[in-house]
């Protein structure tokens, strides 16, 4: 009799469903309208940043600057709107600023060949410094009422507009990674950059597009956050940085690169969002919530490392 083997993303989906059922049964107010509504508004911004991180990790890299790209583009949009510029031009300029940040990361990583963690650590500090010099540490507000609908409005009075944006971008990212030549090249570069180069893949161009696309997702997350909070500041979304790494890794993305799926990252983001909301309802301090999230990340990393070593050992035994 052949054993049934479920993909790890499907298993994660079952875990997410189990967490939802258990928390609905045992945490008062979790299944309430207000809590579910809050989770639907919070998930898109976190989910977009997690997907952005996932794409970069698939290539064997990491982007520590995504939340500051989001903050810088958000501050740009806020400044333009506070000076009376219309919404569309403000958003376009914000997107351009975010893409320029992604371009900077992409050029240094793909053209010069500097380690992604060092590059994005440096650009993270750079972007933070630029924001602080512009805002002097203060938040900028003054958004129009129409702009605030992006992060606070509903479609047909039921589904948040931000959730629809998140679903569209998640589907688009999944299609790009699985159905296009560029997407297949992303996995090839992550699996074996030398082999992909000899296969005719332009590694530099692939990596450049990865960092640009990650920046674009960060900007969209920024638009949702600034419109929802009605302000932009230096630490906009900064709490999502390590959580996005955690969601990508928990979602099945190989930290060494070469594997990762959007649906797995989405399931992981949902799990983290439910855990965060559930713990908040129980009155657990935010600092303890962060400790728990960090512990989950370490546990998953160790688990993946042990699994990788066991698989490597099994392959060597099979060859011998």
C-alpha cells in the first residue's frame, strides 16, 4: 500500500485551519466580528512584505531593507499629498522612489556581486538615514479622504479593498514564478547559480528583476499602511521585517534558495497573524509576542537545517 504524501504547503494549510478552529473555540472574542475584521485589515500589509522577502530568499539572498523601502516611499507619498499634489501623481512618484531603492540593491548584488545580506543591511541604514533627515523623526500626515479608502475601505461593504489588492498581487506573483521564463530562472539561480549560468540564464538580469519586484511589493504594502494609519514615519512596518523572514521560512521557502511557493508564505502569514491576534486577546504583552515569534523562527530554521542534513545523508547513502 502506497503512503499518501501531502506537499508541505498543503500540510501548512491544514495547520492554519487547525489554529483558526482552536483559537475560535478557546479564545474569547477571536471569532468575533471586530477581531476577524482587524485581521483582514492587518494581513495584506504583512503578507505583501512576506511575499517580497520570499522571492529574494528563493534566490539564496535576503532583503533587510524592504520595510525601509516601504517607509521611504510612504514618506514620499505623504509629503506630496501634504503639499497638495493629487493622489495618482503622488503614488506614481512613491512607486518610482521604491523602485529606485530596489534598483540600488539589485545593481550592487547582481552587477558587483556583494553579499545580499551586507548590501541590504547597508541600504537599510541608508534609507533610514534619508527618512530621518527628511522627517526629523516626526510622522507626516495630511492624506486625502479618498486615499484613506485604500487601506480602510470595503468592496461591496464586505471585503476590505486592501485584502483584494493582496489577493491579486499574491496570485500575480504565483503566476510569474510558476508560469513564466523569469520565474523558472529565479528557481534555477537559487538552486545552482553556476549551472543556471551555463544553461544560458542571465543571472544578473534575473536578480535585478527580483529586487525590483520585491521593492514594488514593499511599495504596495506601504500604500496600504499609510492609507490605513493616515501617517508615514521612519519605522513604518519595521515590526514586519523579521516576521516576514519567519513567514517565508515557515511557508516552506528554503533558506539556502531554490525552493519557495507563494501559497506557503500566505498560509504562514495567516498563521502568524492569528497567533498575534490570539495572544493580544489573551493580554500577552507585545514584547512576549515578539519573543514567541522569534522562537518560532529559530525552531523552524533548526528543523529545516536538520531535515536538510538528513536528506543529504540519505542521498550519500543511496549513492554508496
